C-alpha cells in the first residue's frame, strides 16, 4: 500500500496560506489530511459544485466546511485529489481525460502514526469530485447485543406443514 507523508500540526497555529501552484495544492491536500487525522475525521470530501461546502471533512455526524480554493483552481484541485487516488501524473491525467472513476487505498503517516484511507475520484460528465474514507477507525459492532428470540414458528402467519 502506498505511503504518503503528511505534516505534523502540533506547532501549527492560525491561518495557513497556500500559493496557486501545483506543488502548493499538493501541500494543501497534505495539510487537509493532517487535520483530518488529528481530529479523527472519518471522511474528507471535495465537491466543487457545492459553493460554500466544496471542501469538508466529517467527524462523527458533523460536516466541517473548510475554506475552499478559488473556483478558478477547481481543475487543479481535482487533478491533485485524483493523484492521491491514482499515483503518477501521466496515468492520472489520461484517466481524467477519459472520465474514468478510480479508487485505491493509501496510508498517511505523521507523528500520530499511520492512518489508512480509501480514496475515490469520480466523474459524471463534466462534474467530478473526490471522497476519502478513513478505514482504520471502523467501529466493530458487538453482535451479542442483538439476540432475536424465535418462537417455535418464526412465521406465525404461515401454517406448519
């Protein structure tokens, strides 16, 4: 599984500014994943058509909206998000031109330890987006809590044969 190094946010305070270049967009995504790991978010979303909620992550049942990149950078933001899912700029670009949706798994690593993610980049016509789901925070249900009781005939409306 591919490993991505993300920054430590222990000493980060206030506003973090990013430039408009591709390398700055990669830095923005790495910081976003670092914030998601720190806050124990279960998912990160890039939906450029949602004006005020284009960039967000979810903790438990609450969506936290982040300041989005300028709309003129939607194409670059989507391309970099796709590169997190499909490494390799050439493969990512060809796939984007073909409008293919892709999914893969990767690990983000910083001082908090590794965190596993499943990324999905998708496209429907000219609309595209990316959804990243953290897979190492899964809650395993306790099966013993649900114990249905069955009567002698579990289907009382049917006659026994």
